């Protein structure tokens, strides 16, 4: 062999690992994502230019119509699901029925943004590698990645047999209440699915590397109500008068801090509002309190509100038990009760099944010549819609766009990352839907 031939062969060998593990349909999907870049950016622009603040119900429905047409063009059936009684626009459900017996996927995204029509930030622009606009990352870039990946599957013939339900909620940024009604459609879809993939934003690590997202903490709120004997302040600490509600509230809250701060590494716990005195009350939204008191009156009432965020149900249960035990040890002349609101977001625990899915995604990464994605610290991200189904199906989040400045004017996404994410998603969905259940 000539030296030139040897060099050519070794160059080929070095080039091979990146693409060697991709099947012909997988390579076809990558080619389709690349060929459709302009189409994908045009779709993103149309989605962003249509305002869909959560309370702009007609705007949310219009984004739903744009997305419904995208799904129908590749063989999905779509349905607009109203959310009666929740004062929200409703949700788009798109179904693809395949003949295969492979894993059934639930894809999650959302149509709404935090930018209502009165926001000054309304239009779509491109600057270099960045697309800028309201909701461009959260979540319009994500649902655009979803469509780009599904179109690639369709072009490569790997969508035909796949069983997929996509649920795009219309109120992710401010879920309607009751939450059970607002998320019923998502839960119902999860009950007939094997795996959930949420197209919320891709997370970055400290060195800018792509991270996997397999866990989200819960979010729930509590109310502490302390009642106490009242009287002239000169008698405070006496057996007859007791300590008053404010000292008791202070004892309880400080004890929560001492115990809970050290109890569990992934737990956070906050007190956000407190009021006490001769009179104290919370408003109906429980975000404002009024209080009145005098320095010489032992306070008969104190109220506090706060939240707790936990990694799994066991941590929530242990935390509630600890808080109740602290609350029950009353100072003389006082009594206290602690109550919990219905959970706003349940936890998505870092289960072995979720980690196994991330391992599958990392096999895709290896075959694409991309670095493996490590699991993101759940302390770094808030709750998400996938949290509502995490107890039903394994899942991963962060399948969507790589954004910056989400929820603020100037929100942007990295355009090349849209193609990277669409390639990952198309190959992962292809492999999962081809696997036996
Ligand atoms: Zn979002």
C-alpha cells in the first residue's frame, strides 16, 4: 500500500467512530434536520410572533393551531382539550398510532409563555447564532425541536410504526386550578405511555457542557397558625399569661431552621411571610397579611407562610413529620397548628429508570460523536410539567432548546443547539419506539 492510501485509510478510521454506530435511517434523520434548518427557523419565528401569554387564551389557542397543523402534516391526529373551570386556554394533544409493539412515548411541551400581550418584548429577531424573542426558548424552541425531530423520523421511515402522544399544555407557566383538573390530560396520556420526554430547555453545566435532566424537586406551601392566651405584657412568661403567639411562632420557625437545614441534603425550606399581634390575618391568596398590635399586649395570634422543595415523596413525608413534631411542642399558654396546601408540583425523583434513560441518550451522544451528558443537580432547576407524571412513567427533561435569559426580555436560544437537540431527539425516539415494551 502506498503511504497516501495508508493516510487516507487512517483518516477514515479516525472519522468513523462519530458516525459508525448510526444506521442508515439515523443518518437520513440527521440529513433531514440539516436540510430543514430554514423551515425549522421559520416555524420558530411564526410561533414566537404569535403572542401566547398564559392568560391570552386566544393566543395560546392560535399557537395550538399552528402546532396542530405541524403534527397533522406528518400523520398525527390532533385534539384541542378544553380545561373547564380552570380559567386557562386548554391543551393540544397529538397522537400517532403505529402498528409496532415498541415503547409508547409521551412527549411534553407547552404553548404558553410568561410574556402577556402588554409586555414590551413581542418580536422575533436573529443575531448571529442567536434567535431572540418572547418564549423563544421556553418553550417555543422546545416544541420546534420536537417537530424537527418528528419530521426527520417521518422522512427516514422510523415514525410510521411509532406510538407517540404529544401533550402541549396551555398553562405551564401558571397552571390553572385545581391543578388536578389542569393536568388531567397529561396524567391520562402518561397512564398509556411507557416513557416521558419533556422538551423544556437543555441545561448547561459549569463549563458550558450539555447536562441531562432526570430529577426535579417538588414545590409545596405550608401555613403555620399559632394561638395564645393574651393579656398585659407585664405578665408575659408567667404561668397565668404564658409566652404569647409571637414567641411561640419564633420558637417553631427557628426550630424548623435548626432541624431541617441539616436534615436532608436536597431539601430546601423557606419562610416567606409572617404576621402576628393582637390581630393578624392572611388574604385569600395567602400572599398578603395584615396585623395590628400594641407593645404592651401579649400577642394572641401569629401566622406564617412558607414553602418546601424536596427530591422525592419520602423526603416530603419525613419533613412534614419533623415539622409537625416541632409544632406540637408548645410553650406555656400557646397552641399551634401546621397545614399544607395541595402540592403545587410533585417531585420527579432521580430513579434508576430515569438514569437508565439518560444512559440511552448517552449512547446516542456517543454515536453522534457528542460528549456524554452528566445528570444535572436537581437543586439547579425548578419544577416542570413532567413532574406531574414522574410517579407513573420514567422520563427525562431538557430535550428542548438551549436558551438564555428565560422569562425575561431578551430571552434567546442558541441556533446550532436546535440541530444538535433535534438529532438527539430523533435518534433517541427512533430507538425507544423500536424497542419492545
Ligand atoms: Zn417552560
